[in-house]
């Protein structure tokens, strides 16, 4: 990406973040207390948008399918479940700290760097007799002045001074030597300072269950689940025993997951608390690879149905060595966010790994009896696992648009439009009486509003000029505005009586439609 385009993308992201706050889509959690890093609250419009997404996902994947059942599991998860799944031992990221600024970085995300490394053995301050001995290094790229290394090293050693009045500039560095390094990830790309060695950092939030004081009580420790999938595996037998199912079939769940991410970033993209929409689709082993490919297509179509076009999605066939060790095939579905192409969803063939692990650790027989083949087996599983918050962010980025329009007086202005698909739009229709001081207009508008509210989210607005009210709705992506005017009241003759003006957001076209047809018209557009 060129500097120019990345600056443009950054500016676009800033506009999106600002609109989300201004219009009530997304707020930082606990903002008035300084903000909780990696946690976000959805405001009134964000909550509607999220609900529309989750409802549509549930409808397409559970209600409209005979082969998928729903589940809604608890968030608090016993340690034994996560021990079996491997999260207790292995759900971690390698992490290192900058020795100078203490910034924490993900070791596997540091770009390799080359240059000259300046090594030191310690520092001293002659006047006070103070000294410290510990190795430290600074990496300089080709064109940097060697004094930069010395300045950084003095700053580093000055942390150990007990007398904070002493200026770092007064420190004498000891044992300077240099070395050429290539492709090293041991230095902070921001300032060249040496990093600590990488340590594994478990990403799970741990908590205590009940009042048990016994540290070793296996039921006294719980975790906030790091993924929704494990509940599905743990409840596999109960779901099978309480329903008539035959292979292949799936269990679907939407719910919160928690990961203590080292670097929450890119707005809501990497959060510590987020929602997942996951399906575990159980099948016979011989169907695993084929169904993985089929699910990929089904999921790509889903994104198109909610307004994310195929050309903005990328599919990464995760190569050998980069997939989870138990996965025979994994596709990452990625979206072109303004901050880069990043993962929205993973579609993974997980073999029978999870059920096997839970059978082994729980000691319970959780096999499935295949009535048709008359055999007991442990099914394999394909997992389409989508992030709800990441999809919301993609919907918002995709919808944001600015266009220059010319008003009636020939004046140019910028129109901000959120081009949400009507299916996802938080407000489906705005009902607007032309004037608020005409009781007949207001009464009729209220009547139209009440007629529509049982079926969709309706917004009523009577303040400001009609043009301004349209703009406000454009900015939050309302696909239709319905205006009640004097023609509605029959003042221009019977022909237009009980008709309203319906204005379409994207084309800004307006046409008249009888009130009696309004509900049907809108329902067809938003279903
Ligand atoms: P990443 O590589 O981005 O950390 P992942 O591969 O670990 O993601 P999975 O464990 O496959 O993610 O989780 C499935 C989906 O859950 C992801 O595709 C993403 O949409 C969502 N997800 C995972 N971690 C986060 C997070 N920290 N914040 C928001 N969504 C997340």
C-alpha cells in the first residue's frame, strides 16, 4: 500500500469512527472513566444493526434449515472443558516487551529488520558514583546516526537511576560494540530498542465460581469462554439424544467470547470481548473435505446477501503448517477493511479432534449411532466460525459513502450516506409529517407510524426542514423516508388522498404510494 493510499484509508477510518460515535452506533466502554481497552458498547443504532445481523444469520442457518439446530450455552466454562479442548495449555500468543517503553508486542507480528546493532554492557554517572551493569542493545537502520543509539541507550539506563534529577545525557555508556544483523525480530520497530525474549501469554480470562476457598477445587475455577464452539462439543450428546438427527447435521450458536488480546486494535476488529456466530456441522469422515468447500460457498453467499460484495472478499486457503494441527483444511474469509485485508470468518475442517478429546477427558461415551449405516461412530466436523463484531465493522465500512450533490439553489454539498442493505439497516423507514404545526399532518403520520411499528423499526421525526430530515436519515442508512403531506390529506383532490411520498435513500427518487400498500412494499424490501 502506498503512503498516500494508507493516509487516505486512515482518514476514512477516522471519519467512520467519528460517525459511529456521533450517531450512536458504537461507543468505547466506560469512556467517562478513561475507557476500557478492547471493549466496546453498541449504542441505539449499533444495537439494532447487530440484532439484524444476528437474526438474519440465525434465520438462514437455523430456522430455514432442517439440518441445523440451535444452542445457547453458558459463558462461564469449567476448567476441565478447556483442559480437554487444549485451551488451558495452548491458547496463548507469544509476547515480548520493549525494554525502553514497556510497550507489549506480539512477537509473531514483528516485521524482521536489518541494520547495525549497538551493544552496551552498562552505564555510569561519574559525579555521583552511580553505575549499572546489564546488557542492552539498539538497532539502527542504514541511514541513522550512531548518536541515536547512544541517546536511546542512555534513556534506557536512566530508568535505573535512583536520583531522578540526573539527566540521562550525563550518563557514560560502557562497552560499546557493533554487529551487523539481518532479519531480526528482537528489536522494537518503533524505536530500535531491544525487546525481552518472547513469552507465552494465555489469552483466557480466569475467574472463581462460588464461594469455595479451595484453590484446587476443579469446580471452583471457571473461565469466560474463549470461543462458543466448545459448548457445542460438550453438549453434542445431549442435543443428539433429545432430537432426531441424521448425518450430516449441525449445531449453531451465537454468543459472547472473551480473549485477553495483547494488542486490541483497529477499532472493534480485535476486541477482548466479542460475539461469535458459529456452526459445528457434523458429518461422516469421507464428506469432510467436500462439505468444507460447500460451506465456504454458502458463507460467501451470506455476505453478499447482507450487502458485502464478493469482490471485496478474499479467500485464503491456509497452507500446511499454518493451520491448527488438527485441521485438514481451513479457509479464511477476509474483507478489505480500510486498515488492510483481514479475517472475518474461518471455515475449518476440524476432523474428529474435538469430540475425541472430550470423550477421552470426560470418560463418557459420546459416539453417534448412525441409523442408516447401523454403526456407532464419532463424527467429523466442519466449522464455519464468523465474528459478529467484525462483520458489523465490515458492514459499516462497506456502507460508508460520501457524494457531492447540488441543491435546488445550485449549491454543492457533501451528502454522507450509509448504504446499508435494507435487510441490515438499523432503521427501516422514517415517517415524517411535512410540517409539525399542522395537527392533521401529525395525526396522519402517527397513524402510519403505528401501522408499521409491529413489523419493523420505524423512526418518527417532525423537527427541521424536510431536506435536513432526509440528510439525517441518509447518514444512518435509513433506506426509505415516508412523507405525509397535504396531498395525503386530500387537499389536492381525491386522487392523491391517502397516498404518501416515499423517498429512496440511494437514488433520492421520490414517488407516491397508497398508504394501504406501504407495509407490503417495505416488507418486501427488507425481508
Ligand atoms: P485472529 O487470527 O484474527 O486472531 P482467529 O483465527 O484466532 O482470529 P478464530 O479463533 O478462528 O479467530 O475465531 C473465529 C472468528 O471469531 C474470527 O474469524 C473472528 O471473526 C472472530 N474473532 C476472533 N478473535 C476476535 C477478537 N479478538 N475480536 C473480534 N473478533 C474476533
